C-alpha cells in the first residue's frame, strides 16, 4: 500500500511534511488511525499525543498536540495544531 502524506503545521511554522505508514490522531470524538486510502474526514483535535508510524509494525514517534483540526483528504493528512510540545 502506498504511503500517507502527512503534514503537521502550527500558526508559527511547518513542523513536518513527510510520507509515513500511519498516523493516530487524537480527535475529540476519539482516536483514529489515518493511512493511505482513508475516507475523507475532518475533526477537531483534543490535547494529546499524535502517534506517527513510519513503517508497518514499527514503533511510533509521538508528538504532543494542543488544539486545532485534522483533515484527511485526497492529498493525505493535514494536522493544523495550535501548538506542539
């Protein structure tokens, strides 16, 4: 399966823009895993860890996010966070 293009931005800067296997997003309605081919969705973020899996079966890298939105679309996953820790 092709990789998911993942972009993480804050009001101040572009934090990440890379191809990954999967990202687990802390949405206000629950966590969800976004992979290539995921149906389009948009959600408000809750404060918590964003888990980035570079490869299938690999250990995740986590980044704390606070506030913002996440959108999965035809170009991948874009996370617009108020801040990252």
